[in-house]
């Protein structure tokens, strides 16, 4: 069931989104060679709790997962595209690191992600990261009243395919509010003008997850997802609210 949010609820979600934005920047700044994924997770939890919020991922069991998630953030490296577990693995030059964050404040969730190039990455990695970031902005631009869910997915897929990349199959954005994952699913592909109409009060997480290779994914025993062909991947995400005046980024 889709739950529209009032202006007051969106304002509360924006407070959490602003905190998450600051946390993301601080953690991304620390993502350097020699730092462990666990270091980044500990920092994220410390910063989130210091602001009076709680980690939304910690203890959360997403659809399709075998067990509850045991950490504050997802740290997915190279061909691992989402839900990578923070471990004692040290970051190395050339790594493509996806950081996915969620928090809860005032009873509402915020969700966002970005991709960080560690040290010297390949030109392909640079192009992939840039294309995925641009695809997110295009998806957000399409999320305005009177458009349709399919317009978001079309904007994302049309652009990334024009750059020679692929949408990761089976992974989507989602509605968000009092629950981390709500209806509707927000696909990264679609037909322009298809799907539900976008209306003011709808709050969604748009998150293109893009691969340099074919786009087929495999779920690993730890519930992370990797690219079947071992290709590099990138991920960007914002929580946005659709208003009468267009999309507003909350994170």
C-alpha cells in the first residue's frame, strides 16, 4: 500500500535527511587506502547516534535476505553492488566502494548512497561512477507531478545504456517513510508514461545500481549481491519528496 506524506511529515523526514547527508560526507571523506570497511561502519554509527538518530539498517531484514543485517552501513566493493558487509578488509587503490546509509529520526527513515573511487581507479571506473551519478540526477528530474514511475526508470536506463553500461537486474528503489522499504518499487528501467502517476506527497528512494558488464546479479551466502560476470558496479541514491513544485531532495 502506498502511503502519501503530509507537508509536516516531509519536513520531519528532511531533518533526518540533513543528518544523513552530513554523515555520508564525513564517512566518504574517511574512505581512503588502508582504512577498513569496519572502520567506516563504526564511524557511521557513532555519527548517527551522536545526532539523536538510530541506524535504520542495523537489525533490519530486507526482503529476500536470510537474516537481519548486522551493521550500520553497507560497504560494497568493486563487483559487489549492494548489501556488502563491513569487514576488516582494507581499502586499496583502484577499489570502487559503494556506501549505502540509512537512519531513523522522528519515526521516519532516510536512505542514501554514493560511490567512492579509492586512490587511482581505471578510466572505465571513472566513467561508470560519473554515469551512475548523472543517471540519479536524471531520474530525480523525471520525478515530478503528472509524470509516471516509468518515466523515472526510462530516464535512468536510457542514459546509462547510451554510455555502454547496464542496469543491475532485480534491484530497485522504493517508497520510504515510517518503514525503510515501502511501496512502490522504483525500477531503474521502464517505459515512459507507464506505471502509477506521480503525485505530491509521494516520498521515494531513487537508486540507480549500474554495472560495467551485463547486469546479471548473484546473491551470495552473506546476502550481498555481486555481478555475475565480475564487472565493476556503482550505486547512487537519494530520498526525494514529490511536491506541487517538483522533486525535492531530502538527503
